[in-house]
């Protein structure tokens, strides 16, 4: 974790405490398929599956987390910035349908005055190593897994 | 301790607090800001610069590009392209400026960098950006056309 991360992306204790009360670590069922997400500045992400929020934590010194695959889930990050005596926080999320064994990258940042989260698919065949993930859509944390997938919508980056 | 010396000690921290974040790389990053770099997916690396409330967004934007050039230089690459987001990188939609965000009046700028061995459309020449960095830092200010001069 770099200096900027330590200085400005530190999870607020109060919010973290309240989040911990709601989010429990995601535990894979035996044989459950998974995908991998690279969290750009490290740290926990939240995963919402079947209307339940879970926390997913990377191993020490790793950006990679495993998430459930083959069904639409929501993922996001809590961002907290400290500026003097003020604390600013936001919780950008999106949904997508991870492919089994798929590899993705997720970044949550402030652009302009807005919190945005973006997710791409890692693609070794691409010139840049990443490709658009076409299943990305708006957050639908409380959608049932057997409900129709939410229609794809432009992400914050395209608005 | 003389009164003059005590006055100096009292005023020094106040003077420091009133300064804009100086340009520095991630090794010199501190709670008041500085450069940062994060490993990205594929061939991308995220670099940027965070400032305090005494530095403007345009300068922070420029510093983020300087950081990108320093990363290219350290990697031995003569050219690089930048993207404003991973989605832009997926579309190979190249940029000539950084993404700048403000929180509590403090700007943070970043770009996604892809290193190149050869010149390409909208590529920036590492040496030219570093030359511009040296000029800007020597002058103690940023100039409006700094990016234009190094963007092809």
C-alpha cells in the first residue's frame, strides 16, 4: 500500500465497524466456480450475491481476490478520504457476471467530484492487456440470482 | 534561546503548512501528497500525483504526466501512451492529460500508462516530457502548453 493509499484511502473506522456488522466474509461452497479480481490499490471489496453483502479480502501483499462466478453479482469499494477535520466517503458499485476462471481488474476513484468504479477483463490478446467486460451494468445488490440480468448500462466513465 | 530564534521556530511550521505540494515521486510521498504508482492489469501501470489544497488541478495533472515519464525512463522506454481509465485502455482511446479529481479541495491526478519501444499515434516521448519537467520545476511554475509540446 503506498503513501497516498495510506493517507487518503484509509477505511474510516466508524464506517468499517458498521460495515463489518453487516458484511461477513464470503465463503465458497465446495465445488463453487470462481473468478479473480485485481483490486488496483489493494484492500477489501464488497460482493453482493443473492441480496447479501459480503466482504472479500485479498491475501497479504496481494491485489487479487476470488469472487463467485457464473451469476450476476455486485461489487464495489468503500472509499474514504481524510481532508483536515473532514471525512468524505462514497461506495461506488457495479454489477457484472463473472465467467468461471475469468480475470478482471477493478478500480474505484474520484474523478472530478464523483466517485466512480470501473471494471475490465484481463485479456492477454489485447494490445493493452485489457478488454471491455460487456456484462457490466448498474448495481443491483438485491436482485435475486434467478432474476433476469439487469440490462447493460453505460458506466460512469461513459456518462 | 533568543526571542528571534523562538519566533523563527514558531513561524516555520506555519510557513510549511502554507506551501503547495512540491513535485516528488512516490518515494517522497507524504501525508501532504506526492507521487504514487500502482500495478495494473495487462500492460498498464497507474501513476499519479496527489496534492494539497494549495496546488491547482492543472499542475497536478501535469505532475502526473511527469510521473508517467519517470516511470518510462526507469523502465528504459523511449515512448509511452496514457489513458484516463481502464475502459479507455480497453478501447485504446489514448489521452493527452490525466484524470483529475478533487476531494475537500485537494486534487489528485492519475493516468494509466502503457510503455512503448517506438513512436506511435498520440505517444509521448519520454525524454521530451522529462525535459519539460525540468523546465517547469526550474521555473517554479507550470505552463498551459506543457502537454501540447510533448504530445504527438
